[in-house]
C-alpha cells in the first residue's frame, strides 16, 4: 500500500537528512520505524505526509508510492485526501480549546463525534477539560482520536511515547493496536521506545544517520544481538550504550583480532 524507494531528503538544498531509505508498509499491519534522536524517523514521516516544504526541505531522490501513485510531490492537503493522516511529534492538539471542541472541529459529522467518544470513553469523561491541562497521556490519546476522525486508511504516528512513563506508553500503544485491528488500518509507527513498539508491530525497520540499517519481524529484531545491545540493553563489558554503527565496528574488530 505504501512504499518508499531509495528516498533522499535534503534541508535547505544542502544538508541531506535521509539517504536512500526504502520501506514497505504492509496494508492492515503496524510497521515500526525505530531509531534514536536524529536518525531520520520524523523526516521520513514528514516526507510521506507532504509537510517537508514547511521546513524548507524536499525529496531530492527516490520516490514515495501510495496505492500505486507517486505522492512525494503532493502538498499535505492532497496527501490527506488520499487517506493518509499524521499524528505529529509535537503540537498535536489545540491547547486553548476543550477536548469536546478539539473533537468537534475535527469530526466531519456530528455522528462521528459520538463514535469518537464510544471508541475512546476516557475522552468522554474529559470532554469539558481544556486540552492544555490534560496529562501527557491524555493529550496523546486526544491527538490519536482526532487523527482517526479524518477516517484515514493509513495512520502515521510520530513518537506517541514522547515524555511519557513506560506504563502510559504501553497503554497508549495498546489502544493504537486495538483500534488498528478493529478498523483494519495500516500504521507506520515511529518510536524511540523499541521494546514497546515491537510488542504491537508486525514488522520493524531500524534507522541510524538517515539510513535503514536493519529490518525484520519483531521476533527477529529482538533476537538480533546488535539490536539488543543498542536499543534494548547495554553493550557487553563496559556498561555503556553504543550506536548501532559502533556495535558493528566493535564486532568486526573483535573478529579480526580473533
């Protein structure tokens, strides 16, 4: 349904942010895009959703294909009309409005408002609360509901866990998985919290320095020694976190020394 072929993105026509990124987001599945800060995850979502122009960036190589059509040159409103919705990393909701007003201005019909509350009962309880005073998890839940009110076929979710405790993150991702399964949605989930993301994902890609460095099923990624050291644990011997590239160099040196 959604494919990236050797996509490259440059900021200010000079600084290359992602280099030759290729992804295949399977229909009706959750695909996780993992990596640390600066890996290129958010830039990848921005390229898909069409918002690169707001950051003086552009796709300078490769192509993004959705449902057989190239979309990497389309503005955000046209990408949205195709059925692709973005839950951004920050500034997800209107802080000065109530929860109810946030939902009303997003819903296409009054009936959709009630469906949103039925799908997320917690938001019904919070409907009179000003969004800016919600907890981090509640605000993320509202942002997710607002994106779903556009009735997307593909949902792009950027750092749902940002600033949240592990338990809250697990609950939110559980809600995302529940809705995804109920609706048959296609989801591309960007996360730093690899362990939490891989609990709900069907497939995962790992990015570093603007490139995809590994991909596989959650089981394969969780059993991969290098991925475990970098994303889910600590490096052997010195207790220090390493980058994926450092881990690979370390292993090569160890093999040559042996």
